[in-house]
């Protein structure tokens, strides 16, 4: 999210919160009894709906006002080098893993997601395998090859590599690789 988007989101949130408060105060002004306290018995049904909508608008405004502080996601890994900090983006690590995964015999399609863990990174892969491929052997080959390659090239500890075989390619699939021995 760009800085302009963040500024606009904060301004929209503050404006929405002020509008919700103003609507609530205006509607509640009609609900004051003789003793000066809010009384639900004096409200029309439409006023109750307006108050509920104002409260929901206020809650949404507060949620988006604190959006970035609640969801601080890091899109890169930080490593300390001899001469300073090294940052490697998750996208780069995904590309490294995908290149290795697609080169493994028996894989038609390969996709990776990266997550930071306490002791390194975790790679989660989605694999579309070719027909007549032993899935257990293929999965173990993927785990070993991807882990070793990413650790060697990026210098990052890979805690685990999860393999999720989601589909077996059909015989007539356009672009399917055929492995002939």
C-alpha cells in the first residue's frame, strides 16, 4: 500500500468516525427524556436503525484507522551480512523454489508460498503432478531439492517444505510434459 493510499485511508477513517458520532448525537438528541438520559422507549424504529448503522460505521472506521498497526506483514527476510543488512524478498525466494520445483521430473505445475517461522522460513508448495508418478517419492524429491537449493542460493535456513499435491495432470492436457524412459 502506497503512502498516498495510507493517508487517504486514515482521512476516510477519521471522517467516517466523525460522521458516525455526529449522526449518533443528532439522533440521540431526540431520545432525551425529561431527566436528560437516553430512553429507548421514546425512539422511533427508524432512529434505532440509524443508531445501529452509525455504530457499525464507527466500528469500521476504527478498524481501518488501525489497519496497518494490526497487520504488520513483512514482505522480505532480513539477514545480517558482514557489511550491513541484507533483504531478500519473499517473491525472490518463491521464484527460486518454483524454478527448482518445476525442474523435477514428474511435476507439471509448481507454486510456492513463503512464511516466516521462528527458526527460519517455511515453504508451502502446490504441485500438479504428471500421470503415473509415485507421489510419495515425488514429494520427498521436491522437499529435498527445494530445501537444498533455497538454502544454498539465498543463505536462509528452511525449516520445512510442505508439499500439497492438488491435481494429477490428464493425458490430453495441453502443455503437459511427457516423461519417457
